[in-house]
C-alpha cells in the first residue's frame, strides 16, 4: 500500500479498508484464505451493487465481514492457537 500511496495518494484511501477486510477474513497469514476471501467479498460487492447503488455493495460486504468475524474471529481459514 505504501507503493500505491507514493504513486497516487488517493489510491490507498480507497482500497485500504477493502484490503484489510480481505486479509482478516481470509485468516492472517493464509494465502489461500486471502484469495477465497477476496472472491467472497467481491461477490458481495457485485451483488449488492447490482441490486442497489455501488456504495451499498460495499456496505453489504462490510456487513457480511462483521457477521463472519463475529462468528469466527480467527478468519475463515485461520487456525486457532
């Protein structure tokens, strides 16, 4: 994200929360979980954006993120330690 900020300062502000949601939802440190979480989040954004406005797609994805982390705090593919 630092590289993105150096190129164009506004990029980090738009994708920072989305990248955070994907990393935490997939399980921190789990590469496969990150890819699957990115797919899940993108599907929630796409469905929410097609039914409502684009901003509501992000709100639906964030709502799913909150519920998923409440149910499974270590992420979808994180290990319990």
